[in-house]
C-alpha cells in the first residue's frame, strides 16, 4: 500500500486498526492527545465477547497474550433487590464466553504490539480540513500538522474527525453514572465485598441502580446510575465538599434512602472521590455518505450508552477496517466502502440491543426483567 494512513486516537479501536495493519505489513501512524500511555486511568473491567472482541484480537494475532490477561471467576453475576436480597446468583463456570480483563491492561497489550514510534503522544487535534482528492490535513495544538491520504477518526465521543462526514453530535441520554472505588474491600469493606460477590453485581430500581465489578485483587469498581437531567448533576459540586449537603457522594446517596447499607456503602465509603460520568449517545443507526479518504471507528462512529458492546465494537471496527485495507491495498475507497457497508448495520443492531438492555436495567420491570433475561441464558 502506498497511501499514508493517519489514525487519530490511541484507544482500543485505533490501536487494533494499527496492529492489524502492522500484521499485514502496512504502516500507520497514531496521533494521541494524551501525553503518554499512563497519563490517566483507562477505566475498569471489560468482558470480551466471542462474536466480536475475541475475533478482533485473533485478527491482531494477540489471542494468547489476551488470554494471559483474563481474570478468572469474574464472569460471575448476581442481581440484588435494593434491600440486599439476592434475586439471582450465577457463578463463573468458565463457559460464559465473555472473559473479563482490565481495560488498561488490554490497551497496553495493543500498544506493546506496535513498532516503536507508531503512537505520537501529546498530539491534540485543533482542526481538520479537506485538501481535495481524498487527502486531508490535520492540525495539532502544538502548531504542527500532517496531511494524509487516509484519515481515520478513532477519537471517541467528541471526535474532531466526525464533522468531515456528518453533522451528528452526541446528545445526553438522560442518565449519568457516578463512579467510585473501594480498595482492599475484603478486609476494609467486608459487607460491601460480600454483596458484590466474585464478579458483577446489579442492584436496581426503576430509573436508578448501583452496579459494581470486582477488579484485580479485591478492588470494587462501582457505577451508580441515576436518571436525572444534566442540570440536576450540575448543581452538585463533584470537585470538593458542598456546604449544604456534606459531599457529592452524600447528595447522590440520598437518592437511595432505604437501600441496604452494604449497597449504599459502595458510594458513601468510596476510597476515591466520586466522578461524574454523563452518558451521551449518537443517533442510533447513524450513517453518512462516502467521503473519499476518511472514515470513523469505535465511539467516533457509533457512540451509545454503555451496554457491554462499546469496547467490543471498537475492537471489531479496528480489525475489520484493517482487514478491508489489507484486502484492497490498491483501492482505498473499495476498502472503506466495504468496511462501512458492514459497520453501519452492525452498529445499528448493537444500539437497538443496548436500548433493550437499558429497559431491563432501569425500566418499570426492573430488576425482575433482568433476572428473567439472565436466567434464560
């Protein structure tokens, strides 16, 4: 391939794309706004699915290395009533097909699989523009720029590449997460640790819920979900103490009055400050007309509210685009057309399934609808 390839964003999608291209002898450059691989925490646990995430890692030649990262037992799942009653409890018997890994470790695996210098750190995009003939210029905030024959936006929810293809922008879903951590939970927070169990725990009521994962060791990573408008959350100071409510955690915890103390402790006893995560999504089924020399992967293409598919789709997008380019090294447009033709309906199906999942999690029939769904698998 003689076309130069520029990937914006060193997340799972962009790195998988770069890795699959490397496997096929095709060089690419990844530009990332963060200063280094360790500039920030990369999030929590990911369950890597056998129908998309795992085939993507196989295409990248990383299956064995991925298996070394798997945390045994973390596919266990339980559903609790707000009063702490266990409604569903399934152990990890090793047959679930969705092994759990730490996102940061998976990202590092992808980084380590690339030739040195592939990722250019500290390159935050300030603007992109078409140069005509399928070429594009990317300008960075440090004053440098590149022009490229193939530009791939792997730059997430607020992609700077997306406007080259569509005017669509993410919109608030009406729900936010508040993220907390409990460390050394078995010894320091035994009641909460017992409630969560060995894998994932869901304690749910219509419009709200407490969801937690057991990460490496006995760290509990919690996402407290509330269906509230943005201005409700904006009225809470998540950066420090609040004069009228004690703390952000205490204010959010009031929405769970009457819930079992071992559940609310996941919020009120947090060993880290609560972090607000507003949930945004692009329009379900988003498509765009083919624009020469540019495409999107991962959240840049099909951001959805968390549904267990986002990271898997990101991996799969990256792998599928890489394979399409390897199959059409002399015809970039044929490769992009083939990739997008398959990606659009795939993303639409995932968005539809995600909406159904959110109804199970936060709809009027929760948590019993979720229990029924788990029991049917």
